[in-house]
């Protein structure tokens, strides 16, 4: 498996800081058992994107909110809205890891620089829009 | 189908090592070996298939040749009968009978080759489907396990304070506030630019002798001239 950070640098042709589709970013590798790279966009540092890759795909994940933040009697409605939104939402889908709700995009390992750049910026835009749209279900 | 259920049970059960909960490491290796073996079997079957298909085609050509030969001898036998040469017709009939035995043998062989080709093709199709299924299952196990491990690193990173996990609505408010600041700054900077460029335009107009000041001079001069004219009168 190729080193993810090296691959990002090679594919995107950039170092650990730069600009993607007009958004300034900073790459930051996270230590752990598997390779994870955090991508933080300037002015959106609270919602970083985490990149990781398995043998078959590259995953871009953004944590949205924790289960604890969900207004309990609106939970079922929120889940239905998330399911309804999954298809129309460009390039991203909702998911959950443990108790944290996420928005994520999956890419082929052979994805082009344009695809990765678009995935990251669209995912970040989708994350902001999703929280904005779903805030009525959150504390 | 069964595999999906296993994976759901493992995820719902909050298993720490998801990959291992569904298939242990040894199990994954065995699975991967099975896939490799199946791929090898397909390669061999495809190579065998080429040989059988070639034999099938050869048998087809042989049948065609024998059929033509039978037809040719039949016509010769009929000519002999037309000449009332029963003995010659009998000899030809014997030859035809021999050819027909050979023809039947070839037809049986061709049917066997065809059946073999069909069964090998079906086996290859089924093996491909099985490989696809196994590869998808392994990919699901590995991805789930990978995401689980990645999430562990991310959580440690967040909880370790390197990157704080703030409530979603609060994050959004902060981001919106910053974006509004940026947008305000941009508007302010644009209006400042307008003012600055406006001033410089004023200067340019002055330099060219156009504008309020030169008009005022002109008006004063005109007034003075008119005054002097009035005094002279």
C-alpha cells in the first residue's frame, strides 16, 4: 500500500499546506495503527476531514456531531432526513462511526488529483450545509 | 447475504476488532488463498478450454468433410445403379457404410466436446462470481477494520487535545462568524479601494486642470473682469 501522505503530495503536487479549489488547507498526519491524514481548511478548522485508505478505497471522513448532541425525541426524524438526503447530496453520504455521525466520500485508489481535490472541498461544503440544515435536530 | 448479517452483528455489538470478529486473521489469509487458488484454476480452465474448443472445431470440420464424401459416394452409387452395375453399387454402399460409422464417431465426439466446453465455461463463470463475492467480503471486512482503527487514532487525537471536538452547532456558528468577518473585511477593503482610487482620480483631474478648483478660478477671473468692465463704464 502506498503511503497516503506521500500519495497526496504526489497526486496533488503540493506540500503539507496549500490551496485546493480556493480553500487554504493544511495536511497533518495522525499517529496510529493505520495511516490517517487530517486535512483542515482555513476558517473551517472545527470540521477537519480525515483521510484513510484500505486496500480497495480511499475514504474521506468528516465528523459532524455526537449522538449526545441529538435532541432525543427528534432522533428518528433526523435519521429519516439523513437517509433522504443521502442520494441528492453531491459525492458524499452520511454515516456513523461509534457514537459520532459523519459525512464521508469514498474514492478509488487510482483517483486523479482533480477528483481528490473536488472530493475534499465538496465534502467540506457538504459538512457545513448538513450541520446548518440539520441544526433543528441538535442541541 | 449471510456475510452482511455477520458484519452488522459485529458492528452493532461494538466489537473492537471488527475484522477479526467476522473473520480472524488466519481466516482472512485462508480466504485470500482460496481466491488465489480460484484465479489459478480459472487460468488453467481457460487454457484447457482453448484446447477443447480447438478439438471441437476440428471435429466439426471432419464431420463436414465426411458428409461431403458420403454425398459424393451416394451420387456415385446411384450412377452405378443407373448403369445396372449392382456389384459396383454394392462396393460403393460398403464404402458409404464405413464413412457413416466414422461420421457417427465424429458426431459423438463433437457432442462431448461441446458439452465439455459448456461445462468449463459455466465453471469459469461460477468461479468468477465466487471470486468477486469473496473479494467484496474481504474488502468489507478490511475497510470496516481500517475505519475502526482510523477512528481510534482520530478519537485519541481529538481527546488528546491536538484538535478539539466542539459541538456541531457551535462549530458552525464559529465558522459562519469567521466567514462573515472575512466577508465584512472584503467589503471594507473594496470600499477603501474605491475611496483611494477616487482620490487619485481627483488628483489626476486637478493635474489636467479639470474639476472644481479650476472652475472656481475661472469664475473668480470672470467676475473680476466683469467688475473692471463695470468700473470703466
